[in-house]
């Protein structure tokens, strides 16, 4: 069925056009000011209900399709400031053109859904670090740039695919030939959410970035519960070079001469190929209720390249790491919070414990300009337990005090400063670490 566009001007009534005096400029060259429908056409154009033909003409005597009429009705239906009488007329027109509106709605819904299926978040950040061994008179400075993209793609109502892509460079060298510039696919996983059940498959961070395992692994994880949760996972974890920066040449040679059946990347010779990954399993119980969050976690790793150092500076090989961790946090009010953890590696003889207590006051919120926060903490990050430490001001194998603050000078911009002062647990040397970061979120 076809209707003339002049007949379609009945739609003007649903926006109250026929009873209002308008001062809108003439939008169409073929609708003069003395035309009986001038006011209605002008208002419909101003309201975005009709658009004409792009050549300044309205062509009011031309036939239109039912689909074109439905488009105008749909735009009228979107208006909220209509009278009861006009609303009744809208409903009447909507009923007459229900099939066309349904088809139009399906098309719009599909377009909106496709546009929302993939969402991109990310950040650009600059980080400065200065790690100093005061007794050995050594200092290690670095300037690091990172660009991170974190897409999330909808598969269906239950499943999403997520990823993390990092591009980074070291500003002190500023040269790709030094091997400093790189692009890494850090994480990629599929996640299914079914009420109180969640599963992950791929490469991701385990147990919500646990305090001593802020790293990724490849495998699977399942999680059950709401306030009380049980999490378990298994897979493979790469840790080929996590000891390298702590051993000197003499200690590396000791490993080689001792004839260990496997050796880390940094002491290989003659092209010997070794496995750089550990078999990894973990499980945890968590509890969250209002202001309190707590949990108990267990991590087990099995590989040929665990080399534990004792207090006599003797290296011991063990195929396993068995680490237990208890963690808790309490938010007293909107500004004051306390958190901490205690961990023990039962496979190590020395440096087998790690723990931290931290007090937080407020905290910068990226979306809110002017927000800020500060904290103070004491940490003891036992070398043989804090295998993948999350902390920046006190590092693996160090203990001491940390203070820090963050601030959002602009929306989606956060600056952070950290200062750590303590000792290296191996040598008992005094250490001092500085950390600064600026993050731009998008």
C-alpha cells in the first residue's frame, strides 16, 4: 500500500505540530510559507522526523512506501514530550504499521548489537624506575613506555573473548635494534558466565591477580559461588628468566658445574634446549561480604628449574614449589582501608615466607578529576615465595617500608609515585627504590 506524503503529515499531529505557532526557518524550497502544511512540515523537519531529499525539496505530492512511513512513526514514537491525545494517535499509527516497525526495529537492533559486540579499552603509560643498592653503590634506572589495548568481543549472551596487547619500548635506548621495542599478545582467553559459575580458557591471570602471582599462564579455570567462591585452575606457566637478575656470574657457574639436569635460559650453552614452563595447578576459597574480603589460596608448580637459595648462599634444586597464601582486606569507610597477605613456600628451606600489610587512604579514580589517594605499607617479599611479585617499590627478595600516592589531574589521567626503603634479604644490603608512572586511559 502507498500513501502520499501529504497524507503522512498526519504524523505532525502526534508531535503537536498542528496546534503550535512555529518560528522555524523554511527547510524546503518547494513548501512556501503560505502552504497549508508549512508549520507541520517545518516542525517535523526540526524534530528530525522527516529529512526531505537532500536537494532542499520536500516533494509532498510524491508517493511514499509503508516502510518510509514507518520510519517517520518510529521517530515520532521516540519523542517523550507529547500529550495524552497525541500518544493515543502514535499508538494507533504504530498498530497500523506494526509489521514495518517490527522489521525496522530488528534492523536497528542488529546494527546496534553489531556495533557493541567488540569494545576496546586501553591506556598509554610512562614509567620511571630507579632501584638502588646503597651498600654496593649500584643503581639501575629505566624509562619505559607502554601502549596497551584490551578488546572484549561478545560471542553470545554467555561468552566473551578478551585479550591484552602490549607495545612497549625502553626510552633510555630508544632503538629497536637493541631488542627493547616489542609487541606482545600478553593475554587472550574465552570467558563464559552462567549465573554463579564462570569458566576461562586461554592465557590469563589467575585468581584475580593474586598477591604473589601477578603473571599469566595458559590453561583453564573454573569458579563457583557468589559471596563464598571456589576457584581452581591448571595449565602451564612460563618462568624461564625470573631468577636471572638475582644471580651473579659465579652463582650461574655453580649451577652449571653442579650438573643440574635442567638450566634456566641465562646459563645455557651449545644450543641445549630446555623446557621453560612449569606444570601449574591452583585452587582458592574466597569470601566477600560488604566491607570484608578474604581468601585462602594454594599454588603448585612442577618443573626442572627451581633453584632455591639458602642463607649460606647455597643453591638447591627442587622440582616443586608448594605455596600457601592467606589474604584479607577490610574497608572501614569510603576513605580508609586495610589489606594484607601471608604466604609460605613449603618446598623452600630459607626465604620461604612473604607477607605484607598496607593501609590505604582514599584513592585516585581515573574517571573523576581531582581525586587522590595515599598509602603506607610494610612488606617482606621472601625470594623463594614471592616468585612473581606485584609490587613496584619493594621487589622480590626485599623487605621494608613503602609509601605512595596517586592523583587524577584530569579525567582519565592518573599519576602515581612510590618510594621504598629497606634491605635485600640475601645480602642484607640497604636498598632504596623510586617509582613514578603517568597513565592515560581510554
